[in-house]
């Protein structure tokens, strides 16, 4: 049995003191520390700060840097189709969306409690925008988030099936990706008659997330009664929907599509003239 090799560090011997600090920071991956070192040193000198001020400031810079890079990394990993915030959502255009409800969701308590959100409504009313906005908030709050459209999910499951033909664990990658994140956004649930493999994986995924008390946001322009075909059988559809709805906020958006807002405005003007 081989042992894992331990990282071996040696102090750099050559170079000025500043160069040595820079290379030690690089070895220890202290990027925030390295970037702030000179500024902090001269500020602490100027203000006659103590060595503790100096250390505190540099540790703070390092933590800040790590937090900022975590957010950037998680946003990339989430695979949002666009990055739009809740602030960019015009609530006056969509009065059927209660701003107070969305403000409560922004606190991300729903993720902490493992609750689901279901946005229902016709195309263009902002279901994906609101989901992405909440996903961005969740990342800021430290919850890893993943976004996937149902058709992309279906394609992915089918591809894994083809690549691992007779392997019963063919979907392990899918579960790794989608059963683990604290928040999953399942966009555009409007597709039915999925094949047996897809419906089984989807059903298992929903059960796993339910058992682990993990939140999922669903968006759909279909009613729940039309989601049945996704799960292969009536019994399974009932069991999946029970799990989804048990702890869910359902937000129905009934207004006009935002994509045609200029057209609607023009029409209203023409009628008014
Ligand atoms: P849906 O998912 O309901 O089909 P989207 O969220 O994709 O709709 O919205 C379509 C486009 O319109 C997006 O670019 C979105 O940012 C924008 N949009 C929709 N509703 C609003 C709104 N109330 N305020 C600002 N932008 C909106
Ligand atoms: Mg959408």
C-alpha cells in the first residue's frame, strides 16, 4: 500500500525579502495576501500601526479574495443561461408576482429549510429570470447552485446511457452533478413522454433530493397535471409530485410576456388614440 505523497515546501533562499515573500505566497496560494502585501505594509507604516494591524489586514484581504473567487467559480459552475438579478426584475410590469414573497425568498431561508419553489406561467413572463436571480442570491449566501433545462438534462441522461450501454450505474455522473447541490434549478419542465431511462433517473433524482432535504426550483408553462408523462407511470408521477409539492411555494405568473412589452405598449397607445 503506497502512501499519499505530502506536499513538500522549502523556503526560497535567493532573492530580496520581497521576492521571497512573493514566492512563499505563491507556494501557499495566498493570492489576496500577496496582492495586498506592499500596500498594507506602507499603510501600516504611515499610520504607525502595530504588527497585529498588519497581520489582521492581510488575513482579511486573503479571506476577501477567497470569497470573491469562490463566488466567481460557483457562478461559472452553476451554468446559468444568463446572469440577471432580482433587482433587474421590473415588478410593476408583472403585478401577479408579489414582491414581498420574492423578497422573503431572497433571504434564502427556503434553501436552509430545503423547500422547493415552482414558477408557473406562459413563456416570457420572467420565470427563468426570477430563478436565476434567486440562484445568484443562493451563491452569495454560500449555497452551491446548479441550473439545468429539462431538455438538456434529458439529452445528458441519454448520452450517458449510450456511452455506458450495459452499466447499471450509467447515471452516477448525473447524480453527482444534480443530486448534490444545495439548490438545483430545473428549468422548462414542459416536455413529456421521456424514455424509461430518463424517467427512472429523474424519479430517483427527485427522491434523493427530497431525502436529503435539498431545494429545487422548477419552472414550467404546464400545469402539474401535465408533468405526469415525465415519470413513466401514474404511480411514480404521483409519488414524485407529492415529494415536490409537500414543501413548496407555488408562484403563478399570469401577465404578458416581457419580450413583447414594446408591442403591448404600442398597441395600448394605438387603442387610446
Ligand atoms: P420565461 O422563463 O418565463 O419564459 P424569461 O425569464 O426568460 O421568461 O424572460 C424573458 C426575458 O424577459 C428575459 O430576458 C428576462 O430577463 C426578461 N424579463 C421577463 N420579465 C421581466 C420583468 N418583469 N422585468 C425585467 N425583465 C424581464
Ligand atoms: Mg424560461
